[in-house]
């Protein structure tokens, strides 16, 4: 155990229980304590571990405090927040500020019968019926998940009865507004048979917030259910963000995961799905757009456990400055998963000599009669394409931006929610020279 | 309009063009013919501003400007256009966005206001109709998944929208069936006028049946070995390039 954890432990055990949700429930306290023990026993991961070879979290370990706090947002930020929320009437909006639900900023809207959309902290504090999967150790893919269990502040619980279809997306906005804030969101989405929903998880850092966010999202899809999940990471430039998104899929279900990593000093996403029933469809799409000294790491894993499932994975990276991207994508085809159709690709555009990408697509196949492909590329902007655009009167800088935008757009275009697609398109263009002009012409 | 004098060009130390002289005046249609490897495409690409060529001697003036000193976008804004032999695919960028960006860059240079979305659509739809192009191609990524014929027609569409003063077409006829060829030729013929010059670079005489040139040049081994009227193309079709190359060696 290192000194930081030891000193933090003393502080955490004394202070934390008073303001963490569910402190009145003995089983929650036990679950938190045991998770914390698991975290302490392992400690922060080091680069000696294979899964953390390219991502150094020493800076997180050095933080003076990991304890979640309850800093209220300043009024100026609150006003600015509204600018960031999608048109409220077109979503079911929940806003969390520094890890806690803000009922003033949220606009739940009307939900159809059979749909429940609640704050996890509220459920824990009112001792209401909590999802059974809560604090399930099965989803502790990294030690950060144990830390999240120990310190979960709040989050969203979405439960849909069989056949319920949410027409409007659920939009979860997690805002970090304080300095040195530690935030532990936990989201649980449970969709009954044939239920359908779109959920957007947007992590946004105000100003110069150098927060640490450690998030866990658990997803359970019953037979024939469908979930579109779109994560937009737009943390402040000094923020650390570590997250796990883990899905369990029953027969014939569809899970589409989109991950856009545009901000933060260090970001790590572990995204997994287990295809437990036949004829599941699973797609993982991702885009990391990095510059300066940003670091973004995506570790994905798809387990084909049943026959005739399809998985598609398209990850792309655009790296400028001295940024560092990591992609590790594992697809495991288990012995029972005959007729698996799996395709995975990771393409990267390096815009500077100092930028670095470590990419590792992996296929492990233990079944016969499967169709699996994977590949990774690393390259620069294509000279022929640049010349083609310039020969039409487009200046060199705009031509570069158009090509970068096009490269990103192949991933953005896969998002089904139109407002979200446009939002992300604009965020990417905001980062590109002459991007404003391109925006006007869209 | 275009004046090429004693142009020598090398690629990676190998001389490809060995003293080209060419004068193109407004309103004229020139055809540059020649066998594979004669330097036709190099000339077209060099004039459009492609990098990677070393000009070892000679000069190119366009509208009294030193064309070789201009980057490709400046040439385009000054009215130069090249229809590519192999149009490039630009994934993720719609044809509409590409055309709008190009047109507005050029209009800006000409001191014209940017076209709004409606005017742009009206303009492009009309031109697409004339070229027999499906309007859906506007929302598709530039040239991505286009058939060979669609790519070539897309080049002509860009030319029609950008309205260049000097239009060069590099092997635009290759890969076209007869119906597509006629549509493309009609598109080019519609653009012929007293102010605009057109240079057709082609291996075969086929295109010249539909776009009758004023002057035909035969390029061989980096030199223009013969120039003449439209009838020269017909002779070439009959006797092949071997006939001329022999004639040149004898003389």
C-alpha cells in the first residue's frame, strides 16, 4: 500500500460515510468497505500491468485527495450550463454537478408508462428497491471500478419494462466545476425484453477544473432490447477521467456504443460487452481527437459467448501536438459461438511528429465456422487528396481541415440521434483551423 | 491565355517533358494526344499545380502571370481547372460540402458574394440534370463508391459549377460507355465560348468525335512532335502513333 492511499484511507473512512448516499443501509456500507479493501489491496495500477502498459496513472495517485466532496456549482457556471444542454424538450435531461444531481438544472420530462428514470442517490437514501446488479463485482474490470463502488456519489438508474420504447434520448450531463473535485458517478441501465432507448453520457469540465472522474456504467439488455449509448468526453484540459462501460446482452439484443474522447488531460475508457444469447448485435464506435499533451486510452472487449452474433468495431484517432492515443481492442470468440461475424478496425491519423499511438487489435478465436477480421492503420493526411481539394480553389489549411473532418465524420455519422451528431460534428470543427467556415456550409 | 515556352520537367531526376511549346488562346479547344508515357498527364498535372515535379528550364504564363510560382489553389481561383484522370475519393466529406467550399473560395476571389444554400442547390441540380447525374450523389462522400462513369461526370459537374477560364481534361473519356461519353461531351461543348479555353488530354480519338478541337498536338517522348487541325486526330487513329514517331526520327 502506498503512502497516498494510506493517508487518504484514514481521511476517507472518517469523513466519507456522512455524505455518501446510502450510508443508512448496512449492506451498502459493507459493499463500500469491501470494495475499498479491494482497491487498497491492489493499489493504483502501474505500467508493469499489461492493461496499463501505455497509460500512467501516477498523477492520479499523487492527488492530495480522492475523497468525493460536495462543492456546489457557482451561479455563473449554472447559467452557462444551459448553453450546453441540448434543447431540453427533446431529451430527458439529468444534470449532475460535481457528482450530485441538480434537480434545478434537470428536466426529466414525461416518461411513458413502464419507464423509470431515477437518481441512484435518491434510491439509496430512500431505501427504495435498488437494482440487484448494483455493486455487482462482475463488472470490476479495473481497480477503479472498486474505487467507484467505495465512493459512488450519485448516478442514473434507468429501468424500462418489457416493450417500452423511449422516443427521446436520455441525456446525462456530468459537470465538473470545482477545483480538485473527485467525482464517482454510477449509472445503471436495465432494459426489459424488446425495450429500446438512447442514452447520452456527456462529461463536461468547466473552466480550468482539474477534477478526477471515476465513472462506472452497467448495462443489462434483455432479449430483443436495444440501446444506443453515446459517451461524449469533454473534460477540462487538466482533468483526469477513468471510466468503465459494461454491457450484458441477451439473445437478439442490440447494443451500440459510441465514445468520443475530445477533452481531458488523461482519459481511459474500458468498454465491454458480453453477448450471452444468440443473434445479438453489438457495435463499438469511437473517436479520439487529441492535441497538446492529452492522453486517451480505449480498452474494449467483446465476448462472443453464443452463436450467430455480429460485432462491429470502428475506432479512429486524430493526434496532434505531443498527444498520446492508446487503442486495445479484444474480441474473444468462445467455443459455443459458432457463426460469429466480427469485424474490428482502428485507424489513426498522426498530424505531428511528436504524437504517438499505441494500437493493439486482438482476436482470440476458440470456435469453428466464424468470420472475423481486424486491422489497424497509422498514417498522415494523403497528398493526393490535399492536391485534389487545393486544385478546386480550397486553401491548404482548409483542405487539411476538410480531410480531418471527413476522417472523423465517418465515425460521427454513425450516431443515430441527430442533435447529438450535429453537436459532436461542431465540437470537432471547433478544433480545426477554418472549421467555422466549414460549419457554415454544412 | 496560356503560354508554355521550352518547358523541361523532371520527376525524380528523370526528364519527362523535354521542351514543350504551347500557346492556347481564349475560345480555343486544344487536344493533346500521345501514347502512354509520352508526358501528357505530367503536363496536365504540372499545370494544375501538383508538387513533386522539377522544372529544369522554360516558363509557363497564364493571363500574364508566372503560373509556376502560384500554389494550386491560386491557380484554381484564377480560373484554372483540371478534370482528373483518377478523381480522388474524399471519405466523410459530402459532394455538396466539397462543391460549396470550392465554389465559395473561388467566388470570394472574384469578389462575388457567397451563394446561400438554396441558390447553390438550384445551380447544382440543374447542372446535374444535364449530366444525367443522380441528385443523391450530392449527399454521398466525394467520389466514394462512385462508378468510373460517375466519377468522370462528377469532374465535369465541378467544372460546370466552378466555370473556369482554362479547363483541362485529363483522359476524361477513359472508362466511359458511349452514352456517358455523349453526356460528358455535351457538358463540355456547352461550356465552349469565346472567353474560355479548353485543353483535352487524350490517348484516343474517340472523344474528339464529339468535341471537335481547333488544334491537335501530338506529344511523344516529352515533346510536341506535330500540331495540326482536327484532321490530325483522324490520321492518328488510322495509322497509330508509330507512324508519327517514325516520321519524326526520319526528319
